C-alpha cells in the first residue's frame, strides 16, 4: 500500500511540474538564446532580420567580398568573470560568417583565440580586421602583450575561413586598437588604426613600410568637439575614385557614424558629417562593403533585450542595413532596422 501511495505521489508531482511548464510565458522575441556550447560548426542559419547573429555574441563586424562570397569577421563577447577588468577583458575567439545571397549564412566557427597567441595575455581579443593578398588571408587583431600594452598582431591562413596562425610577434611601429587594412586598386595595402593614423604595409603584409601618419580628417576646431571628433573604429572604403574615411564617436547620443572624403588614402579629407544614427546599447563600429551591386553598412548593437537570461557582462550582436549614396558621392543617412 505504501508503495502505491508513493507512486501516486510521484505521478502527481510530475503532472504539477508539467502544468507549470506549459503555463510559463514565452520568452520575448528579442531575447537571444546562447547556443555556443551546443553549436556544431560549420553552423548554417538563415537571416531572420537584425541582429544577424543570434546564437552567440558577435561584434565589431569587418565585412569583405572575395570571389562572389561575403565574409564577416567578428569579435566575441563572453560573460564577465570575478576580478575581470571590465566586460571587455574576456573578449576572445574570433568567428567568421559567410553568405552568397545575404539570406543563407554559415558560421565557420572559431578562427583564432588568445591561446593561439604566444606573445599575449588571456582574453583581450578586440575588434579584428581582415585582408587578402596574393592568395593569402590576413587577420589583424588588437591584443595586449605580456607587458599589458596594446599591440597589433597578424595571423595568416590559406582560406578566408581559417584557421589562422599567428606569426609569433606583433607588428613593430604601431599599437592601439581597431586595425583596418585597405588595399587600393594598385595593390598597395594601408593599415588604419586608432587614433586616426595610417601607414603603408610592405608587400609581405606583416611589416610597416613607413612610420604611421596622423590623418587630417576634419578642421582643427572640430577636432576639439567631443561630440564629433574621432573616438574609435578607423575605416576606409573607396567608391568611384573617392576615398571615404569613417569612424565612430560613441559620445554622441544622436549620431555615431561619421565620415570624410578625399582623392588620396592619406588625406587630407573633407569632413562631411554623420552617416549613421547612434545604435542601441553599443558604439557603432561599422564596416562598409559592396555586394552584388548593393552597398551595405555593418554595425553592432547591444542591450539587455538581446541577452540570454542571467547573462552578466557585455553582449554585442552584428546587424546590417543598406547604404545609399547621393549623386554627388555623399552618403545618405543609414536607416537602421532592428
């Protein structure tokens, strides 16, 4: 008899728990589940509207088009841990995403991690920039060395999807964060970086060919304006012979993407103003690319609405929207959709 009572009691408990589960409110559509631990790579997914990446954090998008395929290289935020130096200390594990139609995407998985960089510390793998030359693919990344200085590393691969192998030392003559490499029509490569500097790279793509130069991107009075001057995220693209130098100012709560134009990759540039609104919960960090005769503006967003339950720390997610130009070559304000 006692055994029967126990069985009935257990059944009632399970029925009660099942009823609770069935009556729970569904999660908000904006809340992103973190599938990093269970995803098998390469991971195929469809674009469901912004944010593009929903199965794990993916910020600082650096977009490129090679051989008819778009590749987007991203940093990755992780949960803050005790005694970390802020949310960004745990950034690690770059991923690359690819598409041939902007609807069907592949996450190729981790292509480089701080454990692969012998000269640096754990974590601190911030916004990357990629490039291709002579059949090789280069991943430029800001990372703290063992003396706690920000340096620019380079990793190389035979494939745009990696894996990438670090060359064993940072580039001499340049430091800071947010490296971006632009290759001009004549094959010359330039590296742009914080704080608004540029230098040619040697043909080997891993050494500077000259000392870095400051970029004259705006009038002197504007350089003193905390709401308009350069903060981070140097970027360069070229269209119809015009060089577009752009950057982010995260102090500005109305607009965060700004640009200037020139007929020379060094400048001096004519400042044109804002091209993108302030993003939700993040600091823009854009890249610009043409794909299948359409131009796109990649950026990232953040905020509690885009975090899994109990997530502690920063969590940025990549988005993209169309970019349009006026007839005179100026850029129309980006209309964000997320």
